[in-house]
C-alpha cells in the first residue's frame, strides 16, 4: 500500500505539472502581441518536447503487482505464547507539576500572542509535552491551540482589541498536571486608534503608529518561536467600530464616507517561512519576486478573521505580460500554482489588458483594464459584510469579487520571475 501511495503521489505531482504547462501554453496562444509570442515560443516548444520525452519514462508503470506469495509460519509465535509468564508490577510515577508562565517572555503583536512557560525549578518529574489553551476572547470556553514538547508558542489569527485568557498544563504517561495560573492578555488595537476624518482607502502618507503591546513594560518580543498555532475564532461578539456610512470603493474610486469614524491600523510584511522556495524577498520582506517562470505563492504574516482591512500592492516591475494574482488565502493554500487554483484562495489575476476573478480554478467576471509597471492593485477585505473587492489605481475593478467569506484569511500574491511586487500595508 505504501508503494502504491508513493506512486499515486508521484503521478499526481507529474500530472499537476503537465496540466500547469498545458494551461500556460493555452495562455501563450492567446497572446495578442506577435513579438511577445516570438520571445517565449522557442523556449516553450523545447519545454513541451522535454516534458513529452520524460512523461512515460517509468512513471506510469505499476511498481507493485496484485499477486502476493505469502507463507505465514506461526509455530515459533505459538511456542513463545505458551511459554509466557505474567508478573504484575506497580510503579508509582507522579503526574507533572503545573507549568509556570514566564511573563517576561510573553507579549502580543497585532493580532498575535506569544506565550512562554517552564516547569517549576525543583520539579524532577519527566514531562512528555504541554497543552496550551485559550478562550474565545469573549469569556467563553477554553480550547486547545497547541499540543507539543515546545515551551513557547505564537498564536496567530486572534481578534484585534480583544481580551483573552490563557493557561497551560503538562502531561506524561501517568497523567495530566493541573493547569497553570491563568494569564489575561490584550491583543493590539491594530497598534493605535485615531478619531479622524480620512479618505478610504487610507493614504500611504499616514503616520507610522506601530508599537508592541506587551503585558507589562518589561516584556520583549522574541525573534523566533518553536511552536506556532493558527487559531480561528468565530464566536466573539466584539466588532470593529466603523461609521455606518463607510462603504467600499465606488466606481469613481472616491470615498462614500463622511463625518467621523474610528480607524485602526495594522501592518504586515510577506512571510518567508510559509512561501514557496522560489520566492525572492527584499526590502525587509515588503518586496517579492520569483526565480521561476511558473507561478509561486507568498502570504502575508498577519491573518484576519474579522473587521475591515485594506492594503495595496505596487507593480515595481512588469516584463513580458505575466498574470500575477492578488487576494487572500488560507494558511495551507497551494504554493506552486497560481493563486485561486484551489479552494483555499480567492484572487484576481490580471495582465496588461484585462482581469478575472478566480476561486477553486473557476474563472469569472472578465473585466477590461490591466496593469503596467507602476500600477497599484488594492485589496479590500470586509469581514463585517464578508466580501472581497479589488481596485486598480484606486478604481474598483469589476463588481464585488467574492461574498460569504468567513474564517481566517492571509493576504496573498502569486507571481513569476517577470513581475516584482511591493506591499503597502
């Protein structure tokens, strides 16, 4: 069975690569610019011939037959069973002591919380692992968000401006320890709140308001965390407060809001730890490109599960008319295909003339108008109305792209080596 599973996995990868090449060829055939087509046609023909030559080399030959010649000799086993003798032994092994939360290493940043703990200094009982629990940020039931051997964990995707309770317990073969003391922590108000009249989307020249929100003035954010948990909560009643007249971008790209509303900011950069290996990072992980002609996916570091969020992607380089895609995705989205090819991403892909919306490999709402070098793509994720809207150069591109969105979403981009994108978060 393992041999068959391995071959299925190998064939699936090969089929996916070949299907991707076929789709890419179809897109190339649609190319309207003869010079652009001639620039890539020769390399594409060689690539197709190479794929065709390699396709049948052992890949589709079954590695296992259906005939098994089994001869089970159970005589030695029966003899050993008859010779068994049973002795009951009682061994007293205590359960671990309650862990101690290390407040000096615990902190929050945006909608993430980092917690650290240790065993009591005088404890000699062996510990096999720990269980970290958080409530829902609204005084509800505790839930397990991390189980493992590490003594530090970052929980992402929490609600902004919410109060959570955390506790941890240890376990070994004998049983589970009592809980540690409960730690109450406050997630960030997206770094700072301001009551002001601002256009929407927020202009780039806004003041830089980033700061940490630790539990006390002595806490520090650690540079890396061995344990990481992506925690999705849907039951909290806390809502981001915005003026009721704040609307999505209209067709002219002008704001419809007037008066005073509460606006809170959050920053993120691209995440090297979850990106495809072909993605190239620069500018403190705010700029990305790729060293492959195939589309590769990169996510933002911050996940959103509620509220209203807007960010922009600047097209810093655009060669040979590629089709970059912009949108949101789950943390486990496919990283080696265009954004929107699977059911874990919601995206708009665009060339120099037109754009499409794509989710689960379904292409909808072809819209005229594309991108060039220097263009700006805006992404408006409204988790209050559960919608996703796109804009190009501050003009809304097409209708509302997606509706009924719910859960934890990360900003996402897919691109190849012919395009470079910078994030304005």
